[in-house]
């Protein structure tokens, strides 16, 4: 009965998350409470479960809030603009070079861990160039989405924060073994950009003949619109603080990798140094925080709700009951390799489950089942992260992707068909590398 109620609870949460009719916080909080009541637990016991779950995610919540505020501030100050502009100029209109530059620009733009801001920065900047060179907008979406997905392994992005809250561990500690995988992933994305760039160049020459690349770049340079948004961006930019902001950001990331202090504290210190130096007036400081607070609080509320969900499922014994019963019915030969199986099908699962459903519903159950076959929690988590994360921006459940499709004037179905083969391939290669390097144990 315990595992049945637990399964129904998780299934109800997944279905509500997939429906897209409720913010994730609502089913994550309310459905487990109903399940606990059905099993006969009272308010006092449920309150204890809540406190236990909340305590396990507070560090992650603090990190998310201050990381999003910090990188949002750096975007406002224009830290990344010179590098992006240099890369566009460096491409000189070569289809292959533009493809490579797209991957690198997206990686820089996604340093704040926000898919929406990444697409808002990159697509308007690069789409006119792609149009001038007759390059496919679906290639643009593939390269930006793939690069941003690999960068999504940073601890202040969503997947690692969700995983850390499930495992009740420090998110920076979870990230450290993934840094080499992330570097290899970016190298693979650059290689993919070169391969697809040559393929695109042949398609363009076959369809349109030779394109005057230099003329396209020159025309691009003369078509910058003086919109209200551009004017506001210039007012916020702090070009005289560029080197200071760069050194400070490098120092923040270095301390984060070093792990000498908690990740949230690192970003809190960085923000408190950067904010008054870039915007000395208290009115401007308040406005910058107010601008980026919605993104920070949205993610924080979801993580806190997930803490409540996990605390109740663990405290009532639902997770343990589901795992024990699943171990009984799983074929013996699959059990020890369950994490690899889930990693291999991670990209298709991205088309079926939202990020919240994947990490908050599937991961805890898979981890509990895997422990019955001596699969350690980190191996299960890394297999599911590496196998799934490269497909972050081909999922219909990603709001940022719908924004990207709107900006690029593209269709979801065509984007998925164009991208899924290449991104799944990169995912499988990274999964293999993770096994060979010992990040994932067999």
C-alpha cells in the first residue's frame, strides 16, 4: 500500500508538471501532503518531514539567488558584450567560422545559467548574419542550444541545483567531477560546428551559389537599430569597469572551483563587491536587484518546494517502499546497469519529461532502486545528468526554447528533427567518456 500511494503521488506530480497548467511549486507542495494524509500522517509529522527536506536544500537556494543576481548584474554592466562582438567580427562571414563562433558566443552568453537570456543575447545578434549568408536558422538553434546545454552543467544552472537538492549535498562538490566532461562537451560542440559548417557551406553553394561574405558583415555593421532597448542597454553598460568585472568574475569562479567556502557565500560576496562599484547610487543598486529578482525567486521557490516534496516522500517511507518493490520486479540483468540505461535514453526522456519531473520525480526513484543493486547515488546522478543535459533545449517543456523559436521564426518539430540526432550522439559520447574516466562507475 505504501509503495502504491507513493507511486500514485509521483505519477500525479509528473502529470501535473507535464500539463503545463500549474507552476511546478504547486504540485510539488500539495500532492505529497495529500499522499501523507492518506497514509494517516498528521500535520505535526508532515511539518517535521517538511523541516527535514527544507534543511537539505537551503544551501542550493542561497546559491541560486545570488548567482542569478551576480551574473544578471554582469550582463547589465556589459561584461560579455566585447567578447561577443569580437567573435562576430572574427568570423568574417565564413560559414564554418560563423558556426564555431556561434558555439563560443552561446557558451559565454550562458554563463548566467539562464536559457532565456542566452537566446535573447545570441539570436538577435546572430540571426541577421545567418540570413545574409543564407545559413539555416535551425543550424543556429542547434549550435546555440547544444552549447548552452553543455554550459548548463555549471552549478548555478538548473539541473545540478535540482540534483544537489535530491542528493542533499553541496552543488559545487557535485560539479567538480563534471568539469572535464563539460570541457570535452564544448570541444565536441566546436567539432560539430565545424562539421555542420562545411555541410552548410556546400548546401548554400549548391542552392544559391557563392555568397559575398565580407559584404554581409559590412552590411550587418551598418544595420544596428537604435531601439529603446539598445538605449537602455547603453545606459546600464559600464565599459570603464570591464577589466575589474572580468577579474572579479574569474576570482568568483576560481573560489567556486576551489571549494574553500560555500557556493552561495561566494556569489553573495561577489555581488556585494560588484554592485556598489558598478552602480554607486542606491537607486540604481535597488533597480538592478529588482530587475533580476523574479528569475532568482522563481528558481528558489521551485527548489524549496522540491525540498518539501523530497522531505515528505522520504519521511513517510514512500521512496524506500517504491524502490524495494521495483527491485523485486526488475529483471536481474538490468538492475546493475540501470543508471547506464537511463543515461542512454536520457535525450528521448527529455522529450517526455520536464526538467522538474526528470530530476524531482524520476531521479529519487531511480536512485532508490539503484541502491538495491549497489549503484551509488553519484553514479546514478551523473549518468542521468550527462545522458540528458545536452538535450535541454530540444524539449517542448523548456519555456526558453519556445522563446528561441519565436525569436528565430522556427518550428518546434523541424528543430527537434534537425537537432536530435547530433545532440543524442554527443550525449552518448559524453556518457562513454564519463564511464572511461571513472565519473560514472559500473
